C-alpha cells in the first residue's frame, strides 16, 4: 500500500499576501487594485486558467497582458508571485513527516504558468517533495473544489482515494476531495495538520 499526501499551498504551507502582489502589479501597469482585479480576477479569467484554459504558459501570459493592457514578462510575473509567497516552517515540517509515511505532492489552484514555475514560487518544497510532485490545478484540467481535479491527481499517481490524504484551508475544497473518498483535513494550524497526518497513516496501516 502506498499513501499519497496532497497539500494546498497558499495559506497552508505558505502565507500568501495578495495585496503585496497587487501593489507590485500596480507599479508595473499603472492600474489600481480594483481595476487590476476587475480586469483579470473578478472577470473569472483566472478561474478559467486555474481549470486549464489557457493550456500553455505563453498563452496564459498573453491572455493576462491583453486583459490588463500591459506587457508583463514571465520573469516579472513569477517574481511578483514569489515575493508574495512566504513559507510557514512548521507546516513544511508536517510535509516532511508525511514524506516519511508516503508520497507527498502539492495541489494548488493556479494557472499553467505558475505550475511551470512552482519550483521558483515555492523553492522550499523542492527538496521535500521533488519538483515533479508540485502541481497547479491547471495541469490536471480542473480546479478545486471540482471533484475531477482530485480524481485526475489520484490517476496521475495511481492511488485509490482511500489511500489519499488532502489538506486545504477552504471548506469547499475539503468537501470536494471528501466527495470522492479522500481523507480531507481542514487546515487550521500546523500542529493539527501533523496530528491528522499521523492519524491517517496509523489508520491506513491498521486497515
């Protein structure tokens, strides 16, 4: 039996300061916070991207630049996302422990451009889970909480739902994973996450 532990990124393993990100984008584009969010995020274009459309990094950035009316480079987009993403050491320790009990992987709602650069956005995870196990939802063709994204992740790893654990800070994402039989933990703090990991592994071993 091989256990799979899936982890959300933002506000679980990392603090995500979206206001810092928007401030940096404002400096480049000249748009204020409301206008930036209206053009890309509130419009629903980011949600589409998180579900896999556009399907390539180049197409994603082209769509962003068209919507925002600016020429943001790949380097700036990734740098700005990285600077707004700061690690939570205790949560990363919980991932390390999970790695002793099974396979660990990242599953974050993000577009394909961030997927290709997760090793830059979240470099602390590379030695813990390996670059190949760091996934944005776009790579699986659906976004949380759609049950399909979890099913696609399980298929990718060849793991049954009963042998998978998932944690996220959003209840709807937990419910989406649980709906297909994954053991889902609503993240509140690193200590309770570690306890949930240990409990899941213990129960799986006893089954």
